[in-house]
C-alpha cells in the first residue's frame, strides 16, 4: 500500500497530526507543502491525505494552490484533517471542490481542535499542556478511522459562518499581503537564516545577515515561533490598523507573549522536504 500525506504546517500542529495518522496507516510519506512545490506521489497512491490548519475559515492559500496543481489517482481513498481552534469554516468544501475538478472527491474529513497559535494576536489557547495530549489522542483515533478507510460526511460550514465570511474574513484576506510589513528583528538576531529556510512561502531573504520579508506572507507564524533567539517581533501594519476591528486592535507581538509551536515538531521537521514514517 502506498500512502502519502501532504502537510502544510506553520506551528507544527498539523504536522504532528500527520505523523500520528501516518503511524496508524502502517506508514506513509509526509510531504511538506510549500509554495511552488509539486509532487507526483499521489498519481499512484492508494491513500492520499491532506493535513493543514484552518486560516480565515478556509484552506491556507499555499495548500489550495498545491492541491490545484496535484494529480491524484482517481481510485485512491482521499481524506483531509484540518487543525483549528474555533471555526473550521468552509475548508472541507474548498478541498472537495478542488478534488472534484480532478474527477475524485473527499471521502473523509475531520476537524481537529488544537492549540490556537497566532502569536502576533493572542496567547496560545487552550493551554498547551492540556490541548497537546488531547489533540494527539484525537489524531490517533482519526488515524484508525482513516486506516479503516472510513467514509463520512465532512463537517460543513454552518449557515452563520457562510453568511459572515464575506463580512468578517474578506477584509483580512484583502490585506493579507501587508501582514509581513509588521515583522522586524531585534539585536538578538544572529543571522542564522533559519527563518528563511522554514518559511513555506519562500518569503524571507537575508540581507547583511538580517531577514527581509518580501510580501508573500500568509501569516503562518513559523518564522516567529521557531526563531532560536526569539528575535522577531511584530507591530500592527498600517493596512491592519485601518481595519480597526476587535482582532486588529490586539495585533502586535510584545516580547513577553508566548511563542507557541507544537512541542513534538522541530524546525528541522518542517524544513525537510518530506519524512517517511515507518510502521
Ligand atoms: C493566519 C492564521 C489564521 C487562522 N485562522 C483560523 C480560523 O479561521 N479558525 C480557527 O479556528 N483557527 C484559526 N487559526 C488557528 C490555527 O488554525 C491553529 O492554530 C492550527 O492548529 C495551526 O496549525 P499548524 O500548527 O499546523 O500551523 C489561524 C491561525 C493563523 C496563524
Ligand atoms: S531565525 Fe531568528 S536569529 Fe536566525 S536569522 Fe532569522 S530572525 Fe535572525
Ligand atoms: S514570513 Fe513568516 S509568517 Fe509569513 S509565511 Fe513566512 S514563515 Fe510564515
């Protein structure tokens, strides 16, 4: 059996779940989804999985573009697990629509509640010491269902979420490219370049040993939370300041705010192109 899981992950929650599900499947190749990456592994796979966080009640743009480029074996069992904290929105509908254009569909979808981890906006919640083991436990259960090729009706967006998406999420999506204008480094930066290597969007270059953000950011937070020196801070960019809503008023990364990443996932895990999980 050939199992492949395509995983986009900024703070490691989705990657951790991918690993646990791969183990339940009896082994799988986990491919790190990054901007511009292509893969032919799904063309003859028996099981194809998509693991990613929910962003703005939908699939992150990088994952969407990757899935659109992918060729998938029409006979494969296809599943998606989306990690989130509060609102999964329409992410399963989005992925299902992409797959249907390829002549297949989502056979199984589950939303997996994890630690909410947008460091520039809030403290990680619910408490990682409770949530990380709980999410692991649920990921293993999901893994057993996937291994049994269980089919389900994936969680759909609620009527309220559909109604509010335009009003509440579109303003953020419209200024998304301005997000990285908020990042800057402190003197703690040692020019190691890890932020540049870990960015799934190829959005960070180095100039005179300091990171430069090139406005192709989708706000995954990987650079912030994996910087070994905690040298990246954030000030609300002008475009977000102008939105002036309950979320943008909280934006900003004071030195004292916790930078959460999943404790089981290292920077090296996310930088690697792929990982083979053996049985
Ligand atoms: C840019 C951004 C947008 C997010 N949007 C949502 C959202 O719409 N709904 C939600 O429940 N969680 C949202 N979250 C929380 C993440 O989905 C959650 O923390 C997820 O587990 C992160 O996965 P990762 O660790 O694999 O990157 C968002 C996080 C980020 C960084
Ligand atoms: S990871 Fe941190 S220390 Fe290394 S170059 Fe980036 S900002 Fe500087
Ligand atoms: S610049 Fe940082 S926050 Fe933006 S996509 Fe890259 S790693 Fe993620």
